[in-house]
């Protein structure tokens, strides 16, 4: 994830519950403390050994080893991912529980908390909670494996490469990861809302992500002879000065964001360069807005080309441009009926959990969206903000950390919702 989710309006909260461990005072598992310690230990082990997208070979080995120790059948998928299955004692539907596994190219800073588990892979860090996601999913897997009296199948997806478009989800789907799956559930840890709280919304929840790269090709030469050059630096300036107001005239600003992350060109102070590169991104909540931005970029480039045309043989073929647009993750859409069933079950089973059922849409993006295009389901935000523990840094920060007390809660949410779906699928799929 590359941006924070926004906190929900306070009117949507349940005022109870500041301690995640208080959400289930009637927990019947006599080994609860041992399970919680195991989950936290796994999170720390994964945190110490982060790996970049599609390089998660060591992570894959750890996942396969742990699944084998639990007696859970598994296979590799999407090169560095793992697909596993736990079958109940009775026939029934299949629900997939997904976690991401990749880290980020971030150098982790030492803090007062992370001394026991700081990254040992220099320059790489689990700065977005994926280590916690894996640990929570393992907690649910262990409980399902130990208590098999349920109908149907729980599919475990340990998915690589969430952080780079087009994402590992497309590979998982292409290689059969969703075959036979009736529903899918995912969760993500965020510091934008407090520990012991969850947030979601029906319908569009997270934005699509789109990358654009423009190469503006002018005619280089000595800076003292501008009449003999076509300056791509000026072209780039004019292009951006035209693009932003053109979009503002066409679109509601709440429907999109667009920004430029890199402008690069030239090497010498006294030479007009031949090429300038512009690299940027835009996020939207619907395909029509995406299409409008695509078209507006091309329109503005066309105007710039016409403006900088010069006569003479030496200028033939100039200026020109190359445009590359990558439409990455689609809009993440929570199926409304499924989302309502999740809200109802969480209120019933975890009455002290704070719930934001109408969390604001966010321009953050997630490749979990691809799963939701194939089967109904929900993506849930799990809060980890805890000022008392100093857990305040946003995702992708070099000082990002997790309130580890939420990890058993995440496990319980995975198990509670999956078990309820397997026993009562009609509640979740009635309007799907």
C-alpha cells in the first residue's frame, strides 16, 4: 500500500473496547496464550527476514515449513507464493483467506521497540504490515487445522508481490488459485485508526492505480543557440502546466488524484537536452474517470507538439513523444451484501470491537481488488494505532511498527468470518 486510509467518521464507532484481548472474554481455547505467543513469534521472524516483490524465496520456504509442521497440504504458486488448503469434515463451500508476503525497499530505523526483530536484510523492510498479515493467517490456519469440524474448505493464499503493479494476485488467479472458491476475505493493518478497530465500506473502497511515463523528444544543442534547438524542458513545463487545469475543468477533484514523481533530463548546464522523461501516477474510483485522464494526457501532449514545431530540414521529425500508460490495480469493490453480513457477524461475535462500517474511500490501492472481480468478498482495514505504545508511524515509514496485541484479534476475525461463511453461505451470497 502506498497511501494511508482515512479515518472513519466517529459517528460510526462502537465506543467500547480499547484492548484487543478484551474482545473475547469467553474464549474457550485453554492454549490461548501459547497461540498468541506463537503468532507474535511468527510475525517477528517474518519481520527479521523481509524480501522484495517476487524475490520472496526465503519467505516461501518459511511458509512451507510452518504449514508442514501444522500438517497442512500446500504447493507453490506465482513463483514465490504458496497455496494451501484445509478441508473440514463435511462437504460445503470454499472461502479463500489471503495474505501478502513482500517487503519494501526501505532501510528500517532502530527504535525503542524493534531491537528484537529489526530487519536483518539491509535496505529491505516489512514497512506495510505484511509480516503481521502472514502471522494472523497462520493463527487462523492453526485453529482450523486443529478443529476440523466445519463444512467445506478454507483456502490459504500467501501471495507475493502486492507492492508492485500489476501485482501477484493476477498470477495467483491465472495459475488456478481461485478455482472452486466461493468467497474471498482479506485484511490489512493500518495506523490511521486505533488498535481494536476495523474499517470497511460496501462498494468502491480503494482506488485503481495507474502509472504514466512520457518521453518528450526535442532537438538538443548548445544552450547559446536556442533557435537551433527544440527544448524538451520547456515542453515538459508547458505540458504539466496544461494538464492539471485541463483535468480540473473536466473532473470532480474528489474522483481522482494525479501526481508526478520524477522529471529527468539533461546532463550539462550549457546544453539543451534531447529528451525529458516525466513519470507519474493517477488514482481513480471508476473506469470512466480513468478513461478521461488517459484522453486528457494525450490531448495535452498533442497541443504541446503543435506548439513546438519549427520549420526547416534540420527540424524534420521533431518534436515527438512516447507515452506509456500502465493500468495497474483495479478499483477495489467490496460486495455490498457480503459486507453487510460481515458487519452483522462482527457486531454479534465481537461486541467490544470498534467498527467503522462506512469508512471513507481512499486513494490507496490494493491488488486484492483482482480477487474481488472474480468472487464476492470483502477487504477489511485493521487498526494498529496506539499512542501509549508509540505506534503512530504511517505505513511505508522507516519507523513503521505494529501493536502486536492486534495480531490475535486479526486471527480471530479471519476465523470467525470464515467459519460463519462456511456454515451459513446464504447470508453472504444472497445478493451476490
